[in-house]
């Protein structure tokens, strides 16, 4: 009977380690998601603030021009700057998103191996302990 208690105890420990692995992976996924959301939110606020400031400067610059040719030249220059800034913002957004994707990919690649290893170890342990228990319970003829 004592052998059966040892088997159950080891099985419970294996299950506990497996559950802990899943819990750790879930918590890590949640942390990555929250960090990504925080970076995207900061990026959005900074972009909005910068856009409003640029619009204010553009309106002020164009309001002071009376010559239509100069206004068109100024407008084209501001448009070119705006496109350059949009490209820079796109690169920054790409960095945030690709960094998050990299972290999630690493998590996905790392954990199946760990979890599969835990499951295999648990199954091997249960098989060995079941074999031991069957030897002690089976009457020898």
C-alpha cells in the first residue's frame, strides 16, 4: 500500500510541474502582451502629439504667406517633411510590432519543448512506478 502512495505522490508532483509550466508560459504571454500594448499606446500618444504640433506649425506658416507661389512652395516642402516623418513613424511602429512578434515566437518555440519534455518525463515516471507497483502487487507463482 505504501508503494501506491509513492506512485500517487510522484504523479502529483509531475502534474504540478506540468501545470506550473503552463502557468508560467501563460503569465509570460500576458506580460509580453501588456508590454506591447504599453509601447503601442505610448507610440500612439506621441504620434498624435507630434501630429498636432506639426499641424499647428503648418497652419501658422501658411497663414503668414500672401504670395500663392510661395504658399505652394511652402506647402510642398511641408508635405515632403510630413512624408519623411510618416516613414519614420512607420519604421518605429514596425520595430515595436516585430519586437513583440519575436518575443511571442520565442515563447512559442521555447515552451512546447519544455512542456513536451515535462509530459514525457511524467509518462516515463508513471510507467516506471506502475511497473514497480505491479511487481509488488502481482503474486509470484
